[in-house]
C-alpha cells in the first residue's frame, strides 16, 4: 500500500510551486493568482483525503487483528488450564500430544480463516475441531475426579 503521508504531500506541493516559479510560470499563465492558490489548496485537500483513507484502512486492519487475538486468547487460556489439570492425571503421552496437536492446528486454521475472511464453514469447522480436545480433556478430568465426590 503506498504511503500518502502528509509531509510528502506538502513537500510535493512545495516542489510544484517552486518549479512553476523557476520555470517562468508567472501570474500571466493563470487567469489570476487566486486560481493558482485554489489549485494548490485542492492538491493539499486531495492529499489529506488520501491520508484519511489510508489511516482508516490501517485502523480497520489493526482492529481486525486485535479481535482475532482476543478471540484466540478467549480459547487458549481455558485450554491451557484444562491441559495443565489433564497433565496431572498422568495420561498417555501419545493421547496428550494428539489432544494438543489437534487444538493447535484447529486454532491456527481458525485464525487464518478469520484474518483472510475465508468462507464461513472453514472458520466454524476449525473452531469445532479445536474444541474437541477441550471437551475430551474436561470429560476425562470429571471422570477421574468422580470417585472422590
């Protein structure tokens, strides 16, 4: 995305005015000095509008990434909590790795689908797949603690 910084617009406008004056453009070339001033103001206004559009798009992308990050944190922290308790139950290392792998792959796909705005089922399926290990671990934790009730 090209940068339309206000300083670069102002510099370009200053260079144009300077080059017009140096190249012999004088008040005779324009119907009036007001017309020249109006054209320069229009160029500045256009640059400022481009700046605002660029800032809006950058802000929108930033907010979207922040929402994706918050969504990930809302799902990752409960998983870490369940995973820590599940690990204390001394599960099979292979089964534990499968739980962790499925969750990680599901969350990565969900985040990519969120940021790239992939079709709706992709995100939903990725979320569901990532939740399966959470339900499995929660169920195993409940079953392991039931005898102590």
